[in-house]
C-alpha cells in the first residue's frame, strides 16, 4: 500500500492512509474501530449513551481483534458527547477514565458547552498516570470561531471541521464543507493542529479532493455504517443501500420522539426522510408519533425507524467489511491524486 505522509498520518504513528471512521453513537463499536485501524486508517468507538461497562466491553473486543495484551496501547479512539458528560459530571470522570486506563490513542469530544473541562481532565490523567505518549484529543467544530477556541484555548491535537452535509447530529447553521474548510485553514497558524474534514464524504475521490484543498485527513461516517461490523441492523443497512441523493433531511424529529433533547442549542440531525419526520412536520400529536416510531423500531420497519445518513449516501450501494472499505477508499484516493498530478505542466 502506497502511503500518505503528512502531519496527521505522522501524528497517528505513521498510519498509511489519512482516513478516520467517525465515532457514531449506536453504530461504532470495538469491532468497527479495530478493523478500520487494522486496515491502515484510524477507527473510533462511539461512546454515545453507553455505560462504563459497555465501553469496556467494546474496548476489550477491539483489543482482542487486534491481538493485543491488556497492557499494550490501543490504537483506536473513543468519541464522547460532551453534553452527556456535562449532564452528570459526577460519573463523567469514570466514563473518560475507562478509555484512558485502556490507553486508547485518542479521545474525540463534540457537542458541549464546557469541552475545556474534559480536555483538562484528560491532560491531568495523562500527567498523573505517567503515560509516555499523551492521549491525542480530537475536537469537532462547525465554525471559525469554534476552531480558534479549540486551537488557542484548548491546544487540541486534531481539529475536525464538520460541514452541513454530515449525517447524524450537527449544527444546523454549519456551512457546507467546501466553505467551512477554507475558512478555517485561513486562520490556522502554521504550527497549528492537523485539520480533518467531515461531511457527506463517501469515496476516495472525495478524500483526494479534500486533501488537495489543504486538510490533513478526512472523517467518514455513513460509509462505515454500511459495513458488516457496524451496529446498524440489516433493515437499516438496506435503507442506506437503497437511498438516493435526495433521501436525507436535517431534522429534530427523531430527538423529539426519542426524548434526546439535551443537545446544545442549534443542533439537529441529518437522517433518511420517512413517515416519522413527515408526521412531526405535519403536526401529528407527538405521543402518537412516538408510539408508531417505537413499534417500527421493534419491527424494523423502514417507513418510520431512525437511519442517520449524510448526503453522500447514494454513492455507496453495497455492504462491505471495514477493511475492504478502507482499502477501496485508499486505492481510489491514490488514483485521483495521481490524476491531479498529471494536470501540472512542467
């Protein structure tokens, strides 16, 4: 495998491809993270709403799949919803410490009002534990203002720019990725952290185009939902495979029916449009919508169940293993980068 050599791949220990599998709540477990990293990219477990014991189960699974001992560093990351940590600060330290004690390579933080607090906790844990290599901190942003805070105040190791095309949760006011990335690049100091791009990306051509734009790596979510290792059930994966380019919509409908309403102000989610969204938009009584949604979830009825997805969902039409996805993305990326190089006259 030909390698990409840049600030991000070097920071991550020399991984050959600058691709990250996003930490998706309810979808990214230990198997998906491990197999992504094993293929030369970097995988995250989505802590989401998991308990400490469930996080440990997923980390143990990843460790087993990577054939590592209990004392070896774990070359995957864990992503946390900062608002979940802020909701119960007394248990937040325990949630973070499970990952830190497992010596994961990275922690990803997003969607919070006090992210700096958790960064300080991670840095303090590293210092007190005598860890040789500090835990790398990824922070997700959707504006230039957020990026500057993350770089100047929090000294993050990796910055993730999330455009409006992203599946799952994001800020409704976020600009499209091709606007957000250049805006952030314009204000980043030369010695600033690597910038990754996230939002609607599905192919190696997408990866190559963002690298050409100036980022150091990319984050894909929906593409990794469509893997054998993701937690999505077969009905959800079939919906993704069958979806067209106009299938997604930004909405708060699924948070309203599930009662997950503690997200920071301005956050909604991009998902496959279906009857649940339509009913909420049409003003159907919420309790009725909730009953129908819960029944559909139990029955795996695609007409009403939740399927998060980004705008690039229609570009993928099969379910693969995570390793096959990484290999395909890398080969496609290299092909496009090679083509771009032929356009330069000497």
